[in-house]
């Protein structure tokens, strides 16, 4: 799941133009506005024991970044 809070005309315009790479980076940069990208959601699911690491890696948009974040949180070695 990804969550994007509409914070103004730039997001609406990018969404209408289907600039998904722009949207993904905007979601990731605006975490303080309650946006959440798929990998952040996967971290929570792993932390809560809902999914396995293998399932998360298969679904991840960036397995490397997901691994780095899991290591940072002490969820994997």
C-alpha cells in the first residue's frame, strides 16, 4: 500500500500526467506529511510478523533500500 496526501497542484498535475517516478520520489520525500511508500509499509509488515522477508523482497520496489532500512531498524542482520 502507498499513501499520498494531496499537498497542492504539483501532485495533482503529476498524477494526471502519470509521472509515476516523480510521484514515488515525492511520496518518499514527504514522509512527515503522512505519506508512505510501499517499502515503508513492507517494513511495518515484517516488523509485525505479518509477512516474511522473502515475500517483502518479492514485492519491494527497491529490495536494496528495503534491506538497508531493515538493517537500520535492527530487523535483519
